[in-house]
């Protein structure tokens, strides 16, 4: 497979492309190319008409790229038509292993990686983490304080559970006030105190 860089203006979208391309998908691919570089070339036929990679092409135009990597496939006209449809159809059959996905996202959080670079929106990430089982031991008074390392939740994970990333500062501000008033030593302890106080208020 020979990859070559050619001028983007020489690449021609297929006029009857059956796949609808949303602006959201273009923005996501543009963000990916900007962060990770061009890792997957556009596939064209002998006339530089796109066979696979219309979204990458539009994302490249959005980024203002002048040259992009392409692979020129040796297709008949019939093969090119079939491959366009097959490539998109096959992608529809793939899904996610939820447990493995959550483990990978958790690993990225531990590395302080911006999870929005994965292509998931803040709302989608909230839903994914809401499904994750997180066991929290009941709060124990200060005299019998549990080991902080064993029971402290990852700060970023806790924020993801309650607020989208853009509201992180608001979350931290509220939690800091709770910690000041209660002498809580960490975020998870402060959250548990809030939950216990609310439970007591409801019972009363």
C-alpha cells in the first residue's frame, strides 16, 4: 500500500455518496486529526474521487490543510461503488464492550487526559460513568477514620459523576466549602457527608 501526499484541492468527493455526514462528525474528526495527526489516509480511485474518507476530507478542509495523505486503490467502477457502501455498513455492526471501555476511560483519567478527545460528548461520558458500579463504604466518624487511600475516589471521576467538565470549578468550589465546614479530608468524604446530611434531613 503506497501512501502519498497530494493537494487537497485535487481530491474529488463522490457526488452520490450514500452516507450522510453530520457537522458533528466533521468536528469530531477534525479534533482527532488536530490532536493525533493524520493516522488514516483517504482512499481514492484512479481519478482521485473519494472511495473511503469523505468525513476526513471535509475535516481536513475545515482545518485548512493543503495536502493530505491518500491511498490510490486499484478499483473498477463497480468495486469502488461496492466498497463505499461496504465500509460504512461494516462500521454499523461494531459496538462497545462497556466494561472494557470504562476501564480504558478510567486509565485515561488517571493520566489526566481530556476525555472529550475520545469523541464522546460530556453528556455521553456522564452516562457511561453513571453506569459504572462504584462501591463507597459508609462514612465512619473521625475517631474511626478509614484509610484515605483505600476509600478515596479519583477526584476527576467524582466530578464526572456530578458535573460536566465545563462546570468542574463550580463543583470544586462547593466541595471546598463543605470541607471547610465539616473538616472532611477529601472529595469523596465531603460528598458522603452531604449524602448523609440529606438522608438525615429527609428522615426528620
